[in-house]
């Protein structure tokens, strides 16, 4: 099982869109996939037409309590798509940050909750909130790969610099930068990408186009590969999955 975290310190850059689209494509390609919604906004849960769970046992599971683990596992639900399950956001997700902060080794708590999926899935995609708290930091530490999602803007670059400074995992090799909402004809977009590439960051060669089709994805509450199947937007996410699955060696898990 491999764990892929979608993260950024900055809000609204496409983390949830990326998590949902990648998880869906992974599932359509036959990988047993779990989308783990760890953002209290519950956007990924909503996009997959699922309700938040009342209490998902995660805080207890983080402490290693077997009752909590059982409860959390029982909250995993199927989706409208074959091979794609979801651990929805629950009221308790709000307390998880506090719970991990109270632990001597928060990463052990993160490892326990990610371990809930062990054995049943090939890929776990985690949608994280734009936060530098213990939950985000420890999940990043325990993930196999991190996609740092950003737009080609100076504010996003500032968020990357801050994150690298404050969150050790973001500065590590397992983190790759993904540019979303890219307009290839815009000189300022290209300049921002070049700047990040020139500063010792691993930038994914796939870039995600800026497109109003992502509004349609929300209207239809369906991943881009379904809501706009023949679009450049959908093509970009397929290419991204190819690139990331190679880095994760996913084919070996089949
Ligand atoms: N490539 C894109 N082109 C245009 N709009 C996009 C693109 N990707 C995402 N969006 C839109 O941008 C908005 C924010 O996207 P999303 O919710 O995925 O970001 P986020 O980083 O998860 O936000 P948050 O930090 O609040 O969790 C949404 O309205 C989404 O439809
Ligand atoms: Mg989000």
C-alpha cells in the first residue's frame, strides 16, 4: 500500500480537486483506492456525494485503541465508482489535530490512522487542509509521497518557501510540486514555474490547465474524467496519475 498526500500551506489551490481526480483515475485503472478526507471543510466528501460521519473513531484510533480502530474502519464507505472508497470527514476530524498535538510522537498517531487502510488498498490518497498543524505535519511525514499543490503566483511561491522552512517533509525529496490552474500562454505563469524549477524543487512535468470545466466538476459532483471526459483538464489529470504512479511504483502492487 502506498500513501499519497495532497498538500499546500495555501488555501484554494486545487488540493481537493487533485485528490479526488487522482483517486478516481487510480480506481478506474483497477487500483484499490481509498480517499482519506482529513480536511474539516469536507470538500472531498461532498464531491463524492457522501455525508460526513457522526464520529469516526479517528482520535481513538490515533491513540492505538482497538475500539477506535474498529469504529474508524467501519466508517469507510464505498463511492459511486468501482474500486474507490472514502473515509469521510467527521466531526471528530476537528479534534484530531489536538489529539496528535497531545501525543509525544504525533507521527505515530498519523501512522496508526493511515494504517487503518493497510491490506485492503493499493493506494491511499489523503486530502489535507491548508494548515501547518500537527495533523498535516505528521501525515506528511508518514506518507510515501507528497504533492505540494500550487498555482503559478507569487503568493503560492511565498507559501512554498514558508512551508519548506517550517515543515521538514516539504523540503525533502519525496515532495514534488504540482502547478495547477496554469495558463501556458501567460508569461507570468511561465516565469513563476521557471522560478520554482530553478530553486532546487522537484516540479512535476505535468501541469494542470486552468479551466472553467472544474466548475462543472462541482456542479455535477463528479470527477473531471467523468464530468468532462475528453477535455485537456481530464487529460492533464490522467498524465499526472501516470507520472505519480511511476514514482510510487504502483504497478508493482497489481
Ligand atoms: N485547474 C483548475 N482550473 C480552474 N479552477 C480550478 C482548477 N482546480 C481547481 N479549481 C477550482 O478552484 C477552487 C478551489 O479548488 P480546491 O477546493 O480543489 O482547492 P483546495 O486547495 O482544496 O482548497 P482548500 O485549501 O480550501 O481546501 C474550486 O472552485 C475548484 O473548482
Ligand atoms: Mg481542499
